[in-house]
C-alpha cells in the first residue's frame, strides 16, 4: 500500500474509510497493527533483557506513571489482569526493591504501590534500550507504515477524524481499490 492511499483512507476517519475503500481500509489497519505489534514486541524484549518479565515491566510503568501511589486494584484495572496476579507481580517487584507497598487508610485491604528510586532507574535503563530499538524499527518503515500505525492508533482512541489529526492524512489524491 502506498503512503498516498493510506492517507486517503484515513483522512476521512475509520468509519467512512471502511465504506469508501474497504480493502484499503483493512490494508491500512493490517499494516498499522503489524507496526504496533512490533513496538509491543520491542517493549517486551527490552524488559526481558533488562531483567523484568513483560507484566512486571508494565506494572512498574503504570506504578511510576500514576500521579500518586496506585492501589493494587487500580493497577489490576490498568493492566487488565486479575488483582491476585497483580498482587504476586507487585510482591516480586517489592522483593527486587523496585516498588514499595503501603497502607494509607484504616482499611487493611487497601494497599497502594509506589516506585522506588531503584525502580525509576530500572525504567530509565529499559527506556533507553526501547528508544534505540524503536529508532531501528522507524528507520525500516516507509511513510505508509508510519501513517498506517498512527492512523490505526488514532482510530482506536477516537481521533481518526479529529481536525487536529486529519491534516497528517490529507492533501493526497484519491486512490481507489477495485
């Protein structure tokens, strides 16, 4: 798929694109999802090379990224996994000195998690490797790959037809698929 056809498909938003040019729409999604999967694989591989399992890395990211200490149940929601699994994951991170658990209320069932300085350093180390790998991936993509990935993600969060985003996808002649 060319950059021009990807731009045309996505300039109108995902719903309209699927009606105007369904094959082009699906091709853009397929390519965008390929790129997104490559990014997720890079994240997981860098986490493992940095000494963390992917779920532990994601838990550490969510913990540090939270505006304030996050509850185990809140972390489970952010990770879309059962609280019991998050509790075990947090316990392992705590044993490694990357997070600390505490109780901030009289309710002994409510446990919050915060990142330790060692945890922040671990995130920095992994993040540096992620950026190196993402640069390599980005260098291997053409415009269609970059635009397809951006457009796919934009549609998943409801920004595909947003006037702030659509200029990235416009200015190209219509390419139709038979």
